[in-house]
């Protein structure tokens, strides 16, 4: 099993090397190598998942990578490179490889004709390798290595069209924003090592619950959590994710469904022992998640770009996941990560299909797509219904599990935040659908819609597969699954005592009603147009403007960057050049000037030396004579 886990990660990096070194000239070969390698990883991950279902006992192996011996007061350092296969890593590896495989198949049609076609598939392979390596790592140090590789891969793919200004700026924004979180994460794992003497997850799981200094442990936990806050774009690090839409749309599907943003949720689940040991930090995680969920959903209400709507939806759903994790349920958080991977990949690839057909991203410049793109339309509707949490689709089971977790944990305010977010989610998704897919050309500025056409089979086939998973993918957390197979998602992956799957009608019915109300309100405004959205926007102009500007967070960061960071940089630059450099340059100039004067005594002329010697002798004689005369007079 360990060998298979290693092969799981080797396959995509081997594809990257082959494409870069040998296959760049041949586009079809590059795509084929990437797809076959990722398909191999998918087969292996499915085997590991099935093996873990049969016997969920973790399998672990490691080899020494770096060892510094004990010297004086330094107790030494030993770092290992290890692999851990357990239900959590097997599940996550399956999600990553499945979505990556479907995205690569889809990309064959989407990226056709692009000059960077081979480079694109090389980057996708590197991204897949980075995420799979992170998933199977058995210690924080190796996780951090692959964590940074995930960041690098996202930087390369977000800025794939690097000759354009917007993608280049977006990639830099993502990279710089994540540096803040990653620095805190790095400091946190260093403190973990200094405190417990190991990076190993298994060893730390045994030691952390016995540690008595909860204040210091809380500091470590908060520092470690800054990493997931950055990667999963939680407030206030959320600003990079919407701009990441500048990359190719299939990349957005991969980032939002299975790789970069999922890495943060996975790390919190993997380090759950650390966070679970400090209740105050758990509550902080839950509130950051809840706030991000409703904050991003509000912004999505007024977005016009189809990809940005989905981007803010991802932010909101990630908030749901952190709400679940902070409320004490690793299974609920990972369950929603699993179902979200299906319907969010579907929605982004559906958006890519629309963009591929229209070369347009503004939903108010689309209309009547349901007739011209039926597969894209109805798979997109399925994904939206699942995202909205409608019974019996996948999103219903995982969303309700989160709401139930918050309610059972006594976090009533977070429960209601989750319910309101469910209403907002259904509203903004069907605002998109009624406008872009079912809007009438006479009423919508649809000058681009007559170009619409259904996408090729390489793009629609992944949509159909993901639509099926968006329908049935949540059944593993349903009571029916327990009746049929005697288990559930919770019993497979739950941290602590597993609970049987069941439907709590007191939670399910209100959540479903508010989702239906959201769809109904979207139909009233954007479907039947009983209320004109322009009239509504004018009546609510201050609120609409606030949401349009995303609560002015980006503007605030731009102000801080310009008037604080850049100003501080200029001050430090002046001190560096004028004070520090000036002091050293002045010392150097004085030394050089003194040397220039002193070197004059070394003229190389014999008569000059004789003159100096004669003058010196004369001076000595005069001084001696003066002393002798003075003594004689006395």
C-alpha cells in the first residue's frame, strides 16, 4: 500500500518531466501523457480508498531525509520523508485525482488552439503532484514542502496567460497574499517541533492531548491555522481568490474543487488533534468560517461575471467547511469538501463551456442558452440545485450535516448564519441561471448569444459525470446508505465516536424552505421580472454600491499598501541609502582620501627621499640644539 501511495504521486510528476523535456512540440502527446498519468493516480487512489473502507487501519512508513546530531546545547534535528495512508488521505487523494482527471479531459477541447497547450498540461501535472504529495505526507515538514509547491503551481496557472496584465497581476496577488498565511504556518510548525521534538502527525496526536500549557498551545494552533486561512481564502485573506479567475476556467475548477483551496480544509482536518485540544481556537475557526460564508454570499448577490459569482460561492462554501470543523465535526467538514468538489467542479466547467461558446463572461450579455446548450444548461442547473442544498442532491446531505453540527454544539448564531447563507446561495445561483440560461433576448442585452453552441464531447462528458456525482455523491452520508451497506461517511472518517447517519427534520425542513424561497425570489426578479432588478438596485443604491465594491476591502488593502507599506519601504530605502550606506560610504571616502594623501610620500624619486631624510635630520639637530641651549642657560 505504501508503494502504491508513492506511485500515486510519482505518476503526475513523471508526466510533468516528460512533457517539459520531450513532448512540448506535440500537443496531443502532451495531453495524452498528462491524462494517462492522472488516470493512473485515480485508479490507485480508488484502490486505496476501497482498501481503507475494508480495513481503516492507518498504514505508515518513513525514511530518514536529514539528520543533524546533538551538539552542545542543541538537541539535534531529524527530518523524515514519509507516507501516511488512512481514510482521510485516501479520500482526499481520490477527490484530487478524480477532479484533476476530468479537468484534463475537459481541457483538451477548451484549450484547443492555445499556443501554450503543452505547457498548460505540464503545469496541471505539477499541480496534481503537489496536491497528492501534500495529501499523503506523514509530517508537518513534508506537508509544508508540498504546501509551497501547491502555491507555486497555482501561481503558474493563474498567470498562465502571463503576457496579459490581468493574469500576471492576479498571480502575484495570490502569491503575495498567501505568503502572510504561510509565514504564520511555518512559525507554528517550528514551535511545534521545538515543543514536542517531532513533526510527525501520529506522534503529535499522542503527545498534544497530554500537554498542559494550553495558552502556548493556542498560540501554536492559531499560527498553524493562518496557513489554511490563506490557502482557503478565509477572511481577511479572501481577496486573492476572486482575482484568480484570470487563469483558464478549467484551472479555476481544479483550484476551487480539489487543490489549493481544499488544501486548507484538509490541513485543519489532518491537524484536528491540535485544534481540538484548544476549545477557544476551535470557536475562532468556526466564527471565521461563518463570517466568511455570509460575507462572500452577500458579495455574490451583485456580481455580473459568471466566474466571479462562482468564486464568491466557493469562498462562502469554504466558510461552511470551517464552520463545521470549528464546531467539532471533522466528518461534516470533510463531507462537505467531498460533495462540494463534485458540484463546484461541475459549475466551473459549465461556466467554461459557456465562455468557450460565447467568449463572454457577463451574465447580462447572455440569454436563451438553454435551447442552444442543453447539456451545459441542465448539468449547470443540477450543480446549482446541489449547491443550494436541495433534497436529495449531494449538497443537501453535507450542508444539513453542518447546520446540525452547529446546532448540537450550542452555536445557535452560527446555525442561523448558515441558514441565511443557504437562502443567499440559492438566490444568487438562480439569479445567474434565470438571466444567462433562460433570459429572453428582447429583454436582456444578448448581442453575444446568437454565437452560442454546445461544447464538444470532450467537454460535455466530464459535465455529465460530475452531474451524476452531484446527485448521488451525498448518499454516503444518508441513512439509506447505512441501511444498504451498514456504514456511512461519518463512521468511515469521523474523529472520535462515530454517529449513525440520520435526517433531522427540524434542521432539514427549514433549510430546504429557505433555499426554495431563494430560488423563488430569484424567479420573481430575474425570471418572471415581476420586480425589475434595475429598480431594486436603485432603491437600495447604498447597499448595492457597498456590495459591488466588495465592502471596500480591496480598496482598504490598496490604501494600506500604498500609504503604509510603500511609504515605509521608501523610508527604509532612504535610511539604507543615506544613513547606512552614507556612513559606510563616508568611511570609505575618508579612508580613500587619507590614503591618497599618504601615498604622496611614496613618490619613487630618490632625490625626494634624500630631501625628506635631510629635513628630518636637520629637524632633529635643531630640536637637540634647542634643548642643549636651554639647559646651558639654566
